[in-house]
């Protein structure tokens, strides 16, 4: 029987051809020196389809979650890769084929998986209370063992929450390690309901707030400051009727404004205020903080729909190379009666996958690490147009001075999301290391590069060579040794 992935951009080439393997390699090759301070695990997750798509083609966001874990100890690095054993994957393995249809459209699934958990657990993986939580924003988390990557199972916090979807971008309160999360479409497909939760570091639910967004849309990320929760609602809407007719989960609606909900973190949601800004595209939050009677949120922003696979109703989407990106700050003045989100352009350069020092999450901050893109450094003549989500710069941005410093991995290379690791628990903000996967497009190989966050231009202090290529991934995190389960 033939088993073949499609010859489409989402399944071919040096960045998107599926990797699909699981395994362990001890003592990876290292060029340079892995800093002795790095003891722990760098864990990240990639959508990596295990079977060809049931409907002939599919989007990157619909692949099965494959977790890659780099274990650092005493300058040595081991790697382990395993799939999250979701219900979806278990069913596929038994049938030896894909059983799910369109991205987040259960009406297009094979009848044999009707009503089962659809999570791919493919978007982010975070440490929590001795476990890893593998996250997809349409479902509850899947818990995994951080040391073995064994899947423990769907995680509803020991029955403390219902079955509502759980964000792939939870936050940690740097004050106490509390886990802060939202779920959207929280009362069913395409509902406007959003739930906010706060859990203690040892797993007890401390607070729960329910609100309704102005419209049902993709709330991919959010922010929490000491007193406020900020919920960005983009003009990327969902519609149950469309799904029932076999259509897409999300559709870009160019006529809508961007909405930002701001509510007290200790309240019941009745105080929520909706601020509006121009209908731009924003997915990820760099950071947010309070200043006097205002709240700021900093987000990479584009002037049109980046997700061309969720086009407008007429099927249109701008060509990716025509979009203009910048780092936006949106300010919400809580004293004023105005509901306008006030815009500041922090950095007029393309950027995505932004990270701050986790110790200043929700607090005034200075240092940002992110990916950038400089097409003039890319060998277009040799390689042709770049793959989607092509970022060839690893960048540090000083929010206080506006200084931007970046390292290019080469003219045929691109990065996956960077992670910042503080040099030590009490090192100054921003003082530490940046870890990022670097894909070599021409040789189809992958390295993990390690740089000094405050001297990126110097290039890697260590390159960890992988004896295989890793597919493009989404998000990951650093787990210091001390936080790990026995
Ligand atoms: C994103 C990714 C997703 C998803 C929704 O990067 C939004 C944004 C990997 O899946 O389901
Ligand atoms: Fe994301």
C-alpha cells in the first residue's frame, strides 16, 4: 500500500518535510564550549504529522506534536525526541492513517474519531508542578514526564477545571511561580466565551474568571501583569455554521478592529474594558507591564493577515512578502474614558517569536530576544524563494535604548524560536544565554546554537550538531535542573 506525503509546501523542503522519528542520542557533537551554568533541559515541540493528511493536503498547524528535549549537564548535551501520545495519535497509529480532517473542524473527521479528543498537543510545552504540559489551544493540556517524555495523559488539573480549551501560551508569575492561563471558545466551538485561570505552583486552582469577547476569534496569546489580565482579540474570527458546512475554523475579517480586553486579575470580569486599535495581525506577546495608571503590551505586528491559510471570505490573502512588520506597543490608559489603544512603534523591523527574561514577565523590562529577517542576506539566487516563517536573524532588542543587535546564521540558514536562559537565578535581567535551533537549508541539517544574550553579534559560543534534520517547530522552554521531577 502506498503511503506518501503530498508534494505541497507544507510537507516538502528543508524546513517542512516531516521528521517523524523518535529516539535518543547521547553526547551530541559540540563545537565550542557549552557553558557550565547550563544544567537542565531545553524542551520544545513541533507539529510533525505522522501520517499523510486524510484530505490530501493540510496546514503546518495541524501536525502531531513531537517533543524534542535537550538535556544539558556539565557541558554535555543529550537529545531525546518523542511524540505526545494523544488520543488522536493513538487512533491514527491503530488505523495506520490520518483520521482527522481540516484544522479544528471536527465535522470533517472520520466517523471513527467522532467525539474523541482532537488535540495535537503541538504548539508549546511548559514545565508545571513536576510535569511538562504539551499544549494545543483547542483542548486541555497533555501531561508528560520531563525526564522520560512518557505521556501521562490529558490534564484537567485533577478535576479542578472542566473540559474548556487551554491556551498554548500560559504565563508564570515571577513572584510565586503561579501558572496563569486562558481558554477561548471556552463554551464550545466558535463561542465568544473566554476563561482565565490562576493555579498555584503546586497545582491548586486559585482563581477563575469568565468573560465574553466582542466576537469569537483566535486568541493565541495574552498577558498578565501584577494587577491586570490583557486579552488581545484579533480580526481572525470563527463561525460554527461555516465549520458545519466543511469550511475553515478561522477567517480573516479585514473590516474588524483589533480588540484588547483589560480586566483586573483579582476581579470577576465585570470590570473588563475593551480598547480598540487598527485591524492588524498580531499573534505573540513579548511582554506587558503597568506604569502609573496605564498598562502597556508589546507585540510583533503586521499590517495584514500573516495566516494566508485562513484567508478572507472571498479566499484572498496578501502575499507574505508584501506585509510590513514592526514591534508595536499598545497602551491602555485606565484613567481616561477613551477606549483607544494608543500605538507606539518600538522597532521598525520584521520580528517574531519574541521572548523576554522570564523573571520580568508582566513587569517593567528592558531586554527582548526574538527572530528577525533580512532578505538581503539570503541566497535567493541559489535557493529560490524562502519557506514560510523564514527568519534568518537572531536578535536582541534593548527596549530602553532602542538598540538592535542581530546575528545572521548564514545565507542559507534560518532559526526556530529562541529561548532565553538566565545565567543564574540572581543574574541581572537579560544576562544569560540564548538557545535556538538553526536549520541549514542547503545541507538539510540542524544545529542548536548557544549565544550570549547581551553579545549576540559575536555569534555562537557553542554549536551543538544534530545527526539529523529537525522540522520547523513552534515553542519551547528551559527547565532548570532544580525544577525537575525525580
Ligand atoms: C498558532 C499555532 C497553532 C494554532 C493556532 O502560531 C495558532 C499560532 C500550531 O498551532 O493552532
Ligand atoms: Fe504561539
